[in-house]
C-alpha cells in the first residue's frame, strides 16, 4: 500500500491508479509530475532539465565558494506564516558576538523581513522575486557578493514562503531546514512531500500554541518520517524560547562538521 495516499502503488510520486468513477483528479501523474495545458510531458521534462541544469551550475559555484571558507549555508523553507523570520531573528540574537552570521532574505515584495534581520545587527541582503515563487542559485550568488563571508560562519538563506516551488532548486546550501508551525495541519508532510523529502531537519515551531490547536506532534513527525526516514526533528517556540537551545546545539554541530569538511552537501545525496 502507498504510505502517502493509501492506494495500491508503493512508489513515491507514482501514478495513482484510481477508478475512473473516482472524484480524484490527479494532474501530476505524468512523467513530468505536472500538467500544463497544451504542453506535452516530454516538452515539460526538457524545459525542467534545462532550467534545473543551469540552476545547478550556479549552485555548484555557490557551494564551492561557501564550503571553501568552511561556511555553513542553510536554506530555510516553509509556508507563509510559519514564524520563520521570528525564529531567525531570535536565533541571530543568541548567536550575536559568537559566530559570524549573514542572511539572504527572499520575498516577492518589500524589505520588511530584511529590516527585522538588520535590527539584530546581522548583515542582510533582500531579494525580491516579484511574481517568482522561490529563490534560485543565480539570485543567491549575487546576494553573496554583497555579504561579508567570514570563514567558519553561517549564512542563513530565508526562502520565499512556499512549500512547493523551492523544493526543486538547489541554492548551494549545505543543509535544508523546513519549518512547520503547529497552526498548520499535521498532514502537511504528506500533502507537500517533496519539500520534506529534500530536507535535513524539520522544526516544529509555535509549540506554545499546542494546547489551543488540533495538531498532533507525533502524527506530524510520523508523516514526515514516512516521506524522509533520515529527517531530523526539533520542537521549538520562537516566541517563548522553548526548544531554542536544541536548535542552537544543532547549528553548532552542523557548523563544526562544515568547518571540518565532513558535512554532506545536498547535491551529493
């Protein structure tokens, strides 16, 4: 049985074999995994291959630049309203004066989040993507040109709030962190599997609200593990500070491994 949808196929991303009379319309069943009116599946695959190929070349350049200095680059992904920026602000406050940090901020419009980051004293570059729904490696490379890249430091890349589009784009990061708030559904890892399948760590944020929401932590973790057995998980509240010590320990361990050249990059998985 499929662990994702409960049908008979066992392959992740498979073609769902539902009855013709079913009310389930699956437009992601083709080889490309997506449907665009008037465009064949083979054409979609060629377009995706071309786009991702160019992006990956830029990502490799970013990765070489960062890893050469022992810099830990993290790609932070989430849906809008997960508390990603608040978590980042509180993290930067606790790291201030101890670790060189810099931030790449991604949003469709405004510099609001970058302004919040700079208020902590950390350098930040805002990338506005317009109608774009994610950052790409070329954008990030230009942002890195404007940031101090101190050896042994951490570069946080806060991606555009979206659980779909960022999943397919390597930015040159060493690890990907997905933030899921308890105000969202505990079935999110099953509804948006690609972003969780490509993540190294899942942070369950806004844990202070658990008594007030219908969110089961064990279910969320179990669902995430069904998509990605190696996924690490942490539970925090950026507002109260609960669990942030665990997050800081994770960062310290990842940074130590990065400086020693022992942390595997996503592209090498």
